[in-house]
């Protein structure tokens, strides 16, 4: 059973840039240290303007010295969490949770295939070190746009050698998912963390391979999409409401700020609780969730408001809220 999440105070001990836009944060918690398992994350209390909020960040490495390490990518179209984290200097006081884990690593499989894209390397890095320590059979495929975007690649190469293979967009390199899955041991598992396009591609390739669904594990980060984030208008005719979703704001946050009663849980595009019906759209719905299937997304019947957006002017939706 997973450890219950607890909040506690902490101090930012040090920071280090591991790429042009990824910064490693070393955080010293107060109280007893809870050791993280591979795939774990901590929640961090952040300040978005005048509004308090929380963000989840994957833990980097085993943290055997009692210090949590997280890597934060500075995003120009973020909701403000990364900008807040990058504004912090060593010595800053934080409020963090004990580790949680939505992306656990199974033990004892005959082989593992790890696939990371961009900042998705953070949980996969820890998995690779754990599997190497256990003497497990595995491979790590790490895809980035440019060589300068690679984070932790040198350390990985030193620790796991040629079990690491890097793919760079700028060199025209692509991961052949079908071939990689075909070469995986029959009872092997695939772990994926990266942009939504990578996750969807992995899901399609895994399904086409006929392998058991539960042998594919993935982690999401909802800021990735096919289109750059931009403001758009939300219309709810039944309630007579219309408002704007800002570039650095989710549709779910905008709905809640407008007083629309919503049900939500993961806020990562996984559970589907915040999904609403689409009545009309002036533009393209940028589905950034992993809850709906490709066919459901193409039908544009619903969208997950916690991560999905509109590349265009507006979207008209219906909600279950009948309050004015």
C-alpha cells in the first residue's frame, strides 16, 4: 500500500542548471525522510501571482542522502509554476509533500524498455539507475529536439553505458517504436514519459503489437500539445456565460475561477472526471489527455478541461452546473 501523503516544510539547499531550460533543485525536508521509490514525485506549494497552487515534480535519482532532487523545465507558456520555481534562490523555504507514486516500477520482469522524451527523462532516469543496480535487463531510449536539450545524458552514459540510446530531432533521428517493441521480451514491460504525441504513439504501437495492456506504463505532463498555448474564449449558452482562458491558465482553472462547479481529480488528463461536452468549436481542439482514445478525440465530443485547449478563437461547451 502506498504511503499516505503528508505536507511538511522544507528548504531549498542548492540549484544547478542541467540544460538551457532545465534546472535541478535540491530540497531538504524537515522531519523524518521518506525514501522515494522509482517513479515517485513530490508536490510543491507554489505561488501563481497572488494565488497559491501546487505542482507535482518527478524525483530525480534515489536521493540516498536524504535530499529530494527535482528537475523543472522553464516553460514560456506554463501556468506559472516553473517561473515561480526558477525565481527561488538557495535558502528559500518551501512546503512539500512526502513522495507519491502514480508511475511505479515493477520488479522481476525479464526485460524493460524505457522511453523518455524531453523533460520526461526525470522519472525514467531514476528507473534506469534502479534497474542497473538490480542487474536487470533493460534499454533506455531518450529522444530530444536538440543536443543542447539533453539532461542527465552524460551521467546516464557513465552509469548504464550502451543501454542508453539517444535520438535527436535535429539529426533526423526517430524511435522506431514498432521495431523496439517487437524486440522486447514477450513478458517485458514498456515505460514511457514524454510529450503527448510520444505517449499516443506508444499506446498505438503497443496495441498493434497485441501485448497485454497492463505491461505498458506511462507518465504524463499536461503542458505538452500539438499547438502552442494561446488564449481562447469559452462559451456556455445554457448558463449565459462567456469568459477567456489565458495562455498560462488551464480551462479547468478558468471554469473554477468563473464560479462554475466542476468535478476533477488528477489534473493531468488521465482520469476524465473534468471532461465536458463540446457543442461547437471555432478552431482546433488540442486534445492533450491520455484518457480518451484516438477515435474519441477525432469525434470532438468531449475534452478534458484540465489539460486540453483550443488552437483558435473559441469553444462552446455544456456543463452540469445550473447555477447562475
